[in-house]
C-alpha cells in the first residue's frame, strides 16, 4: 500500500523523492512487477508523467531523449531510426508492443539491470545522463552502482539522456533468450566496429547479463585498434573475454553455458560483421 | 483519489484507491469484464486495453494513471458497433476457450488502425504481446488478414 504523487515541477518531484522512501514511476513496466512480487515496497510512488514531456531532439551528432519518452516514441521518430539503426534493432527486441508503448529508456537505466537492453546500448553510444535538480551531466555507466542501484543522491533523478551517433560503424547485436518476444536476455552482445580498409579504427564491445552490470573492457578494445579485422583476431578476442568474464548461474542459465556463449557469440559477431 | 477520464467514449469520474491497478479497477468497479487477468506481469496480454490509441497491459498501469486519459475496452467497440475484428475471429474460428480473445482483438484493432494492410510478419509482430494457450495462432492470423482485407 503506497501513496501516489504526480508532481508537475522538477523541484516538487525532487523534494518528494528526498522526503519519502519512494520509487519513481515512468512506464511502470518494471516497477509494477516488482511491487506486485513484493520485491520492493515503497511508501510513496512518484509518477514522473506530471512533468511536461519534451520533444526528442538532435544536436549535431547527438540525440537527446527526455524523461517520459517511450520506446514507441523513439521507434516512431524517423530521424532516430535513420541515424541509430543498431539501437532500433535493440529496442525492437525489448518486450512486446504493449510494453514498448509504456516503457521508457530512462526506466531501463533506472532499473540498472545487467540484462537491460537499452542500458547496454548506452555503453556503446557514449551515453550521458542529465541529472536534476543538480544539472550534472554524467556518463551513464558511472551512474550504475550494481543491480538495481544508481549512484544518485536522494533528491536526484535522471531528466534526460544523450546518445552519440556512430557514423560509418558496422554493428552486430544478439540477444539470446528462451523465447522470441519478451525476452530477458540470458546473454547479449553488442559490437560496433569502424574499419579503414581492413584495419580496425575503432571498436566497442559490450556484453549483457554476464555480470552485475553491462560489461565492457576498454583495454581489450584499445588492444585491437590498428589490427587487421580477421577471424584470427576475433578468435583471440573470444578467448580474452572468455578468460575475463565470470558469469553467475541463475534461473535462466548456468554460468557454464553463459561462459561458452561469451566465446561463441564473439565468433558469430565476426561472421556477421564480415557479411555486411 | 478522484480520477476523471474517458471510458469507451463517455466521461467517467470515480474515487479510486491509489494502489489499485487499472486492470482491477476496470474489471471490478467499471465492470469491463472483457479485461482479463492472466499473468499479472505484462507477459500474456489478456488484460490489454487501448490507452490514448495504443495497446497497453492494464496490469502494469495504475488506475490513477488513467486520470485525464482515453480508454477503450472491447465493450466500447461493441457499443459503437465496431465489430469487424470480432466477426472475423468468429468467422475464422480463431477462438477456443476465448480467454485471450478480448486482448487479441484490442491489439488487432491498434495494429490495423496503424497499418490497414499488414503482412503476415507484421501481424505476428503486432500480436507478439498476446499469448493464446489454445489455438496455435494460425487461425488468429487468418482472422486478422480477413478483418484487414477479406482474405479467405
Ligand atoms: C513482459 C516484460 C518484458 C520485458 N522485456 C524486457 C527486455 O526485453 N529488455 C529489457 O531490457 N527490459 C525488459 N523489461 C523490463 C522493462 O520493461 C524495461 O526495463 C523498461 O525500459 C523499464 O521502463 P519503465 O519506464 O517502464 O520503468 P519503470 O518501471 O517506470 O521504472 C523502472 C525503475 O527505474 C526507476 N526510474 C524511473 N524513472 C527514473 C528517473 N527519471 N530517474 C531515476 N530512476 C528512475 C524507477 O523508480 C524504477 O526503479 C520487460 C518487462 C516486462 C514486464
Ligand atoms: S495479465 Fe496483464 S499481461 Fe498478463
Ligand atoms: S482461445 Fe484459449 S487462450 Fe486463446
């Protein structure tokens, strides 16, 4: 049994958030499930939809996604679809039409789940979050403190997020799960690569669901810059991630299965990136 | 908390408990019994309603969130005689126990409003959030094609 508030200003919202044992509600697709399962039991639920909904905007190579923007809003935005095809692919694999009509990218970050598909995208697209009321801008991966935990002060919340366009990159994204629709990933992998002829100019690699949060190793990525894009190189990469990643066993899969998949998906990414 | 919203084209005002789900409110208080509870966690789509033109799971919405919004349930489509989709489901025998049917019809309605001539793939994607334990989906897809373009 909670009380419900729907504030209309940033200040009102942050005061309520600081004052009560509370949870923010945007799409509610995560919150409603957790409250019903009694995983969480907040005293107060604060609906963010009372704040005026801003437009999705583009500034040079960046997109700004404001509070209360749903996945469906993004998929209905032609410029977004043209400029962020990999993120479109990722979003289309989140939930179902009913879920995408309500759920928001900011809620996915708020969830801080290692299986968060949009969260994984923010690791690859240089994601920033704008925090209110402090007006800070922070890298999204720095916000994540562990499963379900954000590094925010009691009065703070995410007001918008920003992603950077990856022009001239090839991409691969795969989410392995038990069903097609509504899949919470057992493991997922996203790779972005920019080539100069056969030479790797830039590469970004993120795994989901294999650790307490999305996993990205900058040193391994940096180590392949300037090398030839080849099967051998991806075999090496597969070994490196296999050694470094230590997933857990849970209801969806065993640690052992996940570890094998870490390797196999990396090899698969080579064949897929090589095709197009 | 008092909420005012449009239900099936009519203005409604009601005092709801703050923690009540839209699903329970619509079923118990508004007597819209086409809105079913299957899983209660966003997976099955039996509780699908149309909220501001979009299909959503009413088990994941609070009743208070309906304030100021526009909601349609299957009862409303019946009242205004918009039964083309229902008729197609009957015609094609896309119903067995019928538990999932209202949810499917609401999702079909939104799909066809947006895309009057969907391909089989688009139909499958549009109905991805609705589960049926009985039919095996073939007849449901036939029904949607029939509703869309009278395809036998
Ligand atoms: C059937 C089903 C299928 C799903 N499939 C997927 C899937 O495939 N992939 C996936 O990643 N997720 C999936 N999800 C989980 C969920 O839908 C997504 O994580 C979604 O993006 C959450 O957004 P929301 O707006 O509904 O969040 P909410 O439930 O409203 O909020 C989620 C969390 O974020 C916090 N929060 C909300 N707004 C803010 C803010 N502005 N600042 C700080 N914290 C905030 C909330 O307090 C809460 O803790 C699924 C859920 C269901 C029910
Ligand atoms: S009862 Fe709402 S989706 Fe199953
Ligand atoms: S007809 Fe029985 S669940 Fe679909």
